[in-house]
C-alpha cells in the first residue's frame, strides 16, 4: 500500500514502513488497519529528536533507511507530522479516546494550529528505542 502521509504507530513517519511489531489493528471504519497495539521495535527503528522554531522539540520514529535523507526532507516531515496530528485528533473518538466538550476541542485545535506554524530546525539527537518499549509515536 502506498503511504498516504498519515503516521501509523510503530511505523516510519517519513516513508510509512513498519518499525515495530504490530500486535493488533483497528477494525473500525475510517481507521481500519491502523495499529491498535504495538510491540518490540525492529532493528531499523530510530527515535529522532527535532528542534522547532518555537523553542520546543518533538521526537519521532523513523526507519534507519530514511535517517540520512532526513535533513533534506524536513518540510515533508513537518507536513506529515501536522496532518497526522489533525487526523488523529479528528478521529479520536474512533481511536477510543474520551469525547471532548466543544470548548476543549476548540482549544486543542487552536494549540495544534499554533504549533503547526513552527519550522522544523534540525536534528538534536538520534537513538534506538529500547527493546521492551511500547512506543506509540
Ligand atoms: Zn522510512
């Protein structure tokens, strides 16, 4: 399946290939096939910390093959991260999250939109995930 640019838990944020064992997937319409439970990381999994222009940083999972291309693909990575955040926010009820009141939804949406304006400046660090970690990014 071609990568649609919406991040799946346990998969490379940049190319979409699997970086962790997938133990269970969702069957619900709209999120069918999305990982529900993930297990141990594969050998190709890397956690990359990235500094943002608003002073914060994020940590993402990518595969070892994508790592060398990452500095040149920061703009693509940024759009995947924010598209994925909005997708997961819009589908949060399907993913089993507690429903929000309208004020809460509006606040979270505004926060995401504010952070989404930040540029991705560069890589702070790279590490391999621990074997036993149930990473959900
Ligand atoms: Zn990749």
